[in-house]
C-alpha cells in the first residue's frame, strides 16, 4: 500500500476517461484527483507532502500536456509526470522523456499494467526527490555551491581553486554537507545536487 500522502493527478479533457483512470488508480489504493481542464488542475489546492504524479494527456485543447508539465514542475519540482496520448509520435515520445522529464509516454488504449508500473515509479521518484530537496534545504549557500561542484566530479582542490578557498575550508564544507544530509557517497551527493533549486 502506498504512503497515505501520495497523490496522483489525472488531467484529460475526456471526462469519462479521466474519471475511469482515477477509479482504476483508487482501486489500487492511490489517492487520486481527476480534472477535465487545465485551469481546474491548477486551481486545485492540494500541495502534496509525499509523492506526487501527474498523469496528463498530451493533447488538451488549446494547450498541450508538455506545457502543463512544465508549469506544474515549476510549482513543484518533485512532481513526476506520465504522459498519455491517442496520437503517438516518436518526436513527442522523445521530448516527453528528455525535455520534459516524463517517467513514461503511454499510448491509448492504455495497458493497465504498464500504467500502474509508470505511476508507481513516478511516485517513488517523486518521494525521493522531495526527501532530497528537504535534505538540501538545510545547507548554506556556500555548501550548495560546493555540493554542485563535487557532484560534477571536481576534487576538493579544484573546488578550492574555483571558489578561491583553502582546501581545508572545502573539506570543512564537505564534512558539513555529509553531517546535514547523511550523504556518504558520490552517488548520494549527485542525487542531492539534482534536487537543488
């Protein structure tokens, strides 16, 4: 059973499909809200504390799902997105993943197992991203700079040169970053750096 605070938002201008998808997800124990207009989605007051996944149709009348995803991710960078479409295009599929950070790009009629797998993956990604954001929120501005450089693969000596600091000061910042975030390895630091605003 997913954490209670997780939520899935379904945005599709086909009201029957939007509600059908919401019912399917609710049967899986997921808290779900469906919307037939983009305005209704953005007017919704929910601000999830846990995982959040947007399941959005690509074609939504005057706007497209990519614009909706971009705007929604600006408001909540930890929101995952799964795109759905009745008119699949290879270029849209590539854009959905590479440019708009989608978890998946699914064709209608939807394969239920693949949809549930994509939403589950999206919620897990979102929870991890939100936790990482919470962890980096405790860092000072300088610690954030050091974190970004370390995540890019720079050594402490290189960071010190670039920031005009002593190597000892950089090591002190690294120690503080580890203490505040619990990160112990370079992969941990990369995940945290990705969560920086």
